[in-house]
C-alpha cells in the first residue's frame, strides 16, 4: 500500500504534509503535490496534516479518483522532491472548497 494525493490538492498545494514525511516522498508540481509510490513507506503521518483531505491510502481512494494512483506515479518521475513546507497558493482557501478541478492540474 502507498498513499496518493488526489484532486482536492489541485490549486491549493498546502504543504503541511511535506514537513512530516520521514522519507521525502512528496513531489511538487506547479499547482499540486504528488507522492512517489516508490519512496512512500505507508506510514500515514501525512494524512491528518492535509487540510483539504486530499491524501488517501491507495486502497481507499474514491472510485472516481482511482486514476490518481497512476497519476501520482507518473508525476513523481517528472516533478522534483519537496522537503519543506511552503506557503500555499495565494488563493488556496478559495479553491479548497471547489470540487471537480482535475482539468486544472498543471503538469
């Protein structure tokens, strides 16, 4: 099992989860994070840190977002490791309430 960042992270990019990751499994894209499944040790410490509930165990990812499992693996190869938290995107609080924003993911 590994953990997966899902759609709720898009246009928010809160990075509270990054600080608690013991193995630096998070990758940073322009407007979202991803978790490298090869680095993730399934510790789950990131899950309660996410203010928008965007992180799930791969077995628990909602059916309509299951494609984020493969997407995290794909993006983890392309994006750089992030090891420290940063401020969220400027309008993150507004986007945190928005659903169905998959088409806004910037690669």
